[in-house]
């Protein structure tokens, strides 16, 4: 079986499995950058859990997580010493599994722990209900003099990166976008707009003033996600996200046929 990504650029089918792909990409990007950082800088993956409570969103940064074996199933029922207390029988509750929205990103820090650069890989939440929270977070970084790199590999959802949508040439359903905002010149955006049929870019990651940029090659990391996640075993009949143009739909079919997936 051919385990290689059948597309030269972003694989649109990965959008259906984004939580797993997102987590893998965070680790792959961190490792790729860490090898190229100048002395004193370090790359770390960060995580924040967003909770919904009384229709208000709260955020909690997870320092230590203790997970039981039943984390993804039904919790064990509490069994009292007696089935009744004072003759009253407890009503059996319904069990509902609620998935927390986990935000992950990458930070490049100096020896003193000061954040130099943040790399965000956009998730569906950033492009839907969590859009305002994401924008506020980005503004906070920029106000603090932090470089911000936004990587949007998703065709679906609303526009979210810092460059205005009307400044882009391609339709959202037919491209990916990377936007780099440097702390020293926040009004000048470095934009990498890639059509669906082309290879993902090698992005310049800004560091401290006086440091050379680190080059992040995105394509090998996306290809690795596809291969290591075993996504070649998944169904490739329905492309997730917004509808493709007739031309792109025919092109996707050709790529899948050539790879033996159709």
C-alpha cells in the first residue's frame, strides 16, 4: 500500500481528523525549529484548556494532568454501602461525555523565559465560535512585542489570520495561508498563500532582533502527519470542508486514482 501523501501540498482529507493532526504538527514543528535555533533560545509546546460554564468561557492552563484509564469512556459509578438512605432511592443519572476544547501552540523563548515568537496552527475553533478569543490572544502577543506566525491549513471556517481577507488572491476553499507578523514592523504582514495544487511553503520564522530567521519547511511535516497517522487507511471518497470547484474536484480525483485510493 502506498503510504505517501497523494497530494503535492496540503491534503484536504486531513481536515476530518484535525485534532490528531494538529497535535502531531505541534510536535513536529517544535522539533524542526529546535534544531535550528541559535544558542539560548528554546522551543516549547504550550496548552490551554477552554471550559464552558454558565454560558461564559473560562480558560485554564494545564500544568499537570492526571488521567484515569476511563478518561474517554463512562466514569465508574459510585456504589454506596446501602442502596437506600432513609428509604429514599437515588435517581439514576444520565452520563454525558463533554469534550474540552484544548488549544495548543508553540512558543520560542529566550534564556529568561521571555516569549520571542509564537507559532499558531489554526484549528476549527479559531475559525468559528472561538474567533474573538483567538484574535484577542493574538493582539495581546503583538502588544507585548512578540512575533506571531499563523498557519492556516484548513479550508473550512471563517477567515482568522491577521492579514485582511480582501488582500488575498485565492478563494478560501482553494488555498492555505500563512501570515507572519514581526514585532518590529507589525503593520507589514508576510503572507504565504498556497493554492491547493502546490507544495506548502518554506516559512521564515522571525526571532530576536539581530538573529537570522529560522526556515520552517511545512510540506515534509504534513506528509509525515499523513504517513504516521495512517490516514492512507481512511475513506477518501468525500472531501471535507467547503465544496471544491469543478476543476479542483477533478484534480483531487486524479491524485487519488494515481495513488490507488479511488
